């Protein structure tokens, strides 16, 4: 370009190619699969710290861009660490005989929980058979009969003595179904009521006294008999207890010896023994014995239930680590309250719903006890009560299995409140940086509980080691997913595509989710093309097809330009009009499209009028860019006199929101054009933000922006002078598609790197920008000289209008 020091970029600056000849293999099948992690040293060191610090507050929050393999890498690292750690204990829940609604839990070495549960089941089954037999023995029957005979003998003595004393007072004692009846005796003959009424009054008084005495003696004797009956029952109970202890005692004692190093287990077994002794009738009733056994049961049972329930002797194995190797690593994919902290199941019986300790189910927090639990933070935060309960559990190092409906205020069918279970778990949360920042800002307990942040990067330097690891990663995926292996040129194409994903010639993408998808689709197209190995053509085909599937919106917008529905000029020149480059992001698909920016200047005092802002269509960053532009104009042209003008600037045919400052340099060119009267080339499109010094700064989406404008020019026909202006700082971010590179190589398209506004305006107008002399004056034939001249004219006209018409009616001087 005339008078411009800017040199357009050469084809080899537009993308970095990977030479397949650097790979000394025929296919990735010859390469050892990747074992380590690519480019995540910072995150791995953070994880290592959090996992090795033995403190329940050193839990870990993993952040990073989606698709970087955070969850997979974390799980693999935890599994590697857990493989070297001991297997944690089993956890069991049992009945609390002192507080039935507060079941208790205790731990046993891994694999012994199920064994203990089976031993308890066997114990109860054996007692159901042995207990009735013990009460049928001749020895027991003799002892019991002897106690009964002794009782009957003493009872007879009491009754005989009662009858004797009553007869001495002329009263006969008669036993009836309703109790004892006292009958008076007169003249050695019992009398009835009618005879009693005919007696003389003094005789009746004597009879009454005798009857009162006899009744007192009857009550006294009954009390004595009841005491004898109680003594009998106590002796029978003692006998039953003795027999029961004989049957159950040695069995329980044997179990206690096995678990003598577990005091909580021996204490539980002692409670079991006591309960069996107190409820021996349940075992007798449960037996399928003969009539004699049933009679025995009828004598021993005192209001017991007809169908004995032995559930209280069962053992609920909450956590069984029998088959666990190392410490557990649990990935909870659905972090609901019940799934994390456990639940109480319910059953229906005879129309009623009930629950007991055997229906208590553990959550993943307890299952991970002694190991690691991985959770997705979004799921944790969106499920009610989970976040607060998780923090509380970690702070207190215990988990409570509760019915979540109680926290909702609902009436539940279970009043079980199991005692808390001690835990030692490292929790790893995985989520977005934004959620980490929000929790850090608004939750004061968050930082106290999750003290380690492991931040996963989305890119890595393109150096020898990372390239080698990339090849190993490709080999690993091909093996694990049973895909065709890659030829060297296929590997080269994939590495180039990885660079394009991060828009950087010196970086490789670590978003392995997308890389694996491309590997899979490349394998598909290799099969369609009949290739034994995946080559460059297959990888490029996969990428083109992915883009095509997502590009309907891009095609529709391009069609509007090509049909002149949306106005975009790609030839000729226009004053105050320039093509800006913008990026549209639809989900995970981004594409570039040109947009026309126009500027109009006229006399006034409002400065830059941002149409987008006034219409409330612009974001904060966009508005900031306009303010920066205003500062540059003042710095550049208002050192000797004030700016006295209005500048209206807008994105034409823009009907949605707009944000970002990448168009600020473009707006500057439009303003300079309308002020100088020098037209801008419509064959060139522009992107780049600017600062108040006039320097052009790097922007995002540079590849999409260039390719978007190129596609429009190509469809209309490349005429040789079309191209784009990009910030010089973005050159190393270029990874353009081959079609653009070929067009630049043939001279049909041009890409110019600019570092400041002066360089850009020279390219767009073909005129020098102009350098100020010592007096601050610009050359008259320069762009800046023409701009300054126009601004001076505005000021002069303002003063002339003031002298002619006086100051404005509101008293303000618009030139001040």
C-alpha cells in the first residue's frame, strides 16, 4: 500500500503446519498409550496437596473450562492414590435395645461386616431350635414341677389355716368362681340370708362380727397367696433365665471372644444376650413344636405378640468393603440428598407404612468413608439441603442419616434417628470458576471447608514434550475406544486442529472432550473412505462436517449479505463507512460476520453519540471502548482548542445486543474518515480494540472474523485488493483454514497487522496519517491534518454563531 510501512502477512505466518516426517512411526499403534496428564502440572500439584494433608478442611474444588477432562483426570489420580492405601472398615447398623428409635453403628475390618451379620443370623436360627428343646428337658420339668408343688403346698396350708380360724368364729369359707364366700354358721349349721333375717338382733350382731373377722382374714390370706404366687413366678423366671443363659450364654461368649478388641461389638452382644433372656417366649413361640411345647409356651408367655419379630437381632451392613481394593473412590453422578447422605426406606404391611433400622440405606458420603468422593458442584447446589448438610458433615467429621422430609416440615412414618457415624472423607467438587468465585464471595464457610483450588488449564505450550504426549494420547484413545489408529499425517492434522481450537500457533488445546469427538468422527470417515489408518483427509473431513452441522445460522446470515438484504460493501470507497468484524457465539459454535459501522459528524457539543448505548443495545465493555475512543480524540486533536461537535456512530442493521471493544479502532477509522472527508476502502475489513494512546490491541476470535469476511468476498468474487486489518498482537493467534492461506499466497486476499491507528487509517485511505510538528500541526495533505482543519472550522463557526446570535438561551457557552 502506498505510503504505508505496514507489510502484509506472508502465507507461512497465517498458520503453523506440522510436518508429518518428524514422526518416526507408521501408525499410533506403535506408540505407548499415555499414562500421565498433559499440561496440568499446576492442577495436579494442588490435588496432591489437598489429598495428602490430613485435615478434614483441606477438601478440593476443581475448576476449569468444560471439556478439559477434569472429572476423568481427577478420578484417575484418586484411583492411583487409593490403590496404595488400606481398605477401610465395613460399617454396620444394629438395634439399640436401650433406645429403640436410636439405632447405633459400629465398624469392623473390611469383609467382616457380612461375616458378623451371617453369624448373628445363624445364632438366632440356632436359638429358635435349641431354646424350646432346653425347656422340654426332664431336668427343667422336674425343677418347675417341684416349684409348683411347693407353691401349692404352701397355698393349701394358708387356705387350711384360714378355714380353721374362720370355723373357730362360726364362719365357713367357700371358694367360688368369683372368689371366696363367707357363710355364717349357727348351731353348727350354715344359714342362708332368709334364716339370717329371722335371727334375733343380738344374735345377728354376733354373726356380723364373725363375718367381718372372716373377711379380714380372707383378704390377709389372699395377700399372702399373691405373694407366694409372685415368689413362684420369680423362681420360675430365675429358672427360665438360668436355662436361657445356659443355652445362649456360651454362644454369645464365644462371639465376644472373637471381637474382644472391638468393645462396641462386645457391648452390643451383651445387650443381645440380655434381650434374649428377657424375651425367651419369642423363641418358644417361634418353634413348630408339639402340643406340649405349645402348652409350655402358654404358661411362659405373658401377653406376648402372636408372631414374634426377630428383626431387632439382625445386622444391617451399611458399607461392605469385602471386594474393595485400596480406599474407595466414589463418583456421585446424581448428588441428591438421599444419594449422598442416605435414606430410610419404607414398607407397607396390612395397610400401614413402617420403617426400621434394617431399611436404613447409606449414601455415597458413607460409602466413600476412608476414601474420596467426587461431586459436581452444580448438582450439589441445585438439590435442596445438600450443600449445607455437606459442609456440616465435613466440619463435624460425621454423617447423619435422616429423613429429608422432616427438614421439609412433612410428617414422616418413621421416627428413627440413627446416631451419627464418624467419617474420614476427602471431597472433590468439580465446577465452573464462576461458581467458585460466587461461593468464595457469599459463603463464609466455603473457604473454611474447601481450602484447596485445583484449576485446570485449557491449553498448553506447543513444545516437544507436549506434542509427544499428544501422540500418546491419540494412541490411548484409539486403544480404549477401539478406533483405527492414526497415520503420521493424520496426527499432524489433529495437532494443527488442536492449535486452531485455542486460536494460537504456540499452544495446544487441552479440551480433550472435543479432541476425542474429532478422533471418533475421523475414524468414521476413515471407514467411509476405506482407509486402514486415519489420515489428514479424514481429520479435515471430520472437522468440515462438524462445522457444516452447526453452521446453518452462519449460512443464513451470509445469504442475507449476498442477497444485499444486509448491506456490506466489499469494493469501492465510502466516507464515514467501514466494515467491522464481529463474532457470533451459538453454543459451542463460533463464526465471524462483517458488520457495517457508519459515523456522521456535525456541529454540537455532545461529542460521541453512541447510538447502541442510547438504544440500550450495548454492553459495558462496548461502552467502555467508545469512551476510550473519545479520550483518544481529545488527546490527539483537542490540545489547543476544545472539541465542539457531535459524532453519531452506530452498527448498521444491528437489532440485538452487542458487547466487546474489538470494534473501537474500527469506529475511530469511521470518525476520522467523516471528519477528514477521505473515503475508506470497502475492500478491507477491520478488527481491533484501541487504547487512549491510539495503540491497537489484541482481540478474540481473530480466525473466525477473518474467515467470515473472506467467505463473503469469495462468494462475490475475489478481485485482488480485499483483505482485513488485524492487531499486530494477534498474528501469533492465526490458524486460518487452508483456503484463506492459498488466497493470500496467490495475492487474492491480504492480511495486514497494524499496531496503531495511524497505520490503519493509512491502509484504509491510501493517505498518510500525518505526524505533528513541534507546534502540534499536522501536514495539510494528511488524514490527521484534514481532521484538525475540520475541527477548527467547527470551533470557528461556533464562535461566529455566538457573536451573531449571542449565547444559548440556557446561558451555557457551548464552546467552553
